[in-house]
């Protein structure tokens, strides 16, 4: 679990420490306390504050203006997702981790749904980078760096919904074997966790037999595989399509055998028309995944 200090939260909310203390005591702002009485906060506490206090908008990001990110917070307040996606793409290519983190975590703390952040900011921002790669404006290495940086910031949202028996179900998220980037899998995990699932994430998977062992041991109820169509995703290149199609067939067969629900996400599935009839549940948008589960 990622914790914020009193000073961190005071800066984010644009208030002093004494006001922060008063708010925690009267219930305006939630917190956890250590055995020694020190206050600990999560982004969820800040998110709940904005959700429950209608007049909080005017304070949003005040304490962070000194970090020269006023523009970002103004855009978050206006829900200008298109512009935020552009800034996210540029910042990731410049290895500006602070800006990337402020866009993603700031949007989350403001109460913007996780599925909206994924669909309207992160995915479009990633596509801007992909288009730059396609037009040879950037190298593959730069695209990898960008995607990895974004992934690290996105993973922080999972820390606000730690695993547990929220709805009594466990999901296993798996990336295809030849796909090294796992941003789509991480965003899928975020949606599942925010809808009460206990989530296991394998990253790029090994043998399907190993998956069966995990499914049995962990009592997995849902399997989710993600396949995007970006240049860095090798599972959809021509030479690997037959292998990927074969894997899909094995996955469907395994899920049927074990009576486990299986979902395939990502536009990379469009490259596999020969197995489309065997795939019953798919999604491209994370808002659609939210409806499915």
C-alpha cells in the first residue's frame, strides 16, 4: 500500500497541517493511524475527500502549483482528457515521470473513474506514441521507454485497491507469451480490483500447464488475456500469428475444461479471424470490461 504523509496531503489539498488535523478529527478527511498515532493517507482518502466535498474543486492542486503543474490540474478540473493524453504522451517521451504521475494520480484523486482514465487518457496517450513510432519520428527504444514509464505510474492505482476477498472471486490476468509490454494487462487488473476482484497478474505467461496449476491452487474464477496491436507486441506479427491463434484455442479449451470464465481484451484479437468464433467475450475499452464483469 502506498501511503502519503500529512505534508503530502496538505500540499495536495492546499491547506495547512492544523486544518488537515482538524479535518481528520471531525471526519472530513479519512486516514489511518500508526500505533504511535501518526496519520497515514492513501490516494483513496484524498479521492473520497473530493467526492464528498462539493466545494473542494477550488482547492484542487493548489499545493502542487509550485511544482509547475498548474496546467495539468486545470485540465483535470475541466476533464479535458484529449489535452491530458497529449501531455501524457509528450511527458513519457521526455522521461518526465513527475508529470506522467501527476496526470494519472491527479485524475484518480479527483474522482475520475479508473475506466475513464484508462480509456480517455492512458490509451489515447499511448496511441500518440505509437503513431509517432509508425511515422519514424521516434525509435522503438523510445517507445519502449515511454510505455514502461506510463506502466509504472498506472500500477500505482492498484495500490489503492489491495487484494482481498471483496467479492469472493479471483481473477488471473495474463499477457501473451510474445508480448513484452504489459500496460493493457495492468489496466485490466486495475478495473478488476476496483470491481472487487482478488487479482493475480502473471505478466507474459509460461506454459499453459503452469496456468492450470495456478488456477487450481488459487481457485481462479476468471481468466483475462490481453493482446494489443502495437509494434512492440510481437504476438501479432505475421510470423507469430499462427502460434498466437494456437494459444488462443488452447486457452479456450483449458477454460472450458476447468469451467473458468475467460475474457480476451485488446484490438490485437482482430488479427485472429480464424479463431474469432471460439472467443465469446472480448473488450477493447475498459468501460466495456467493467460492464462485462
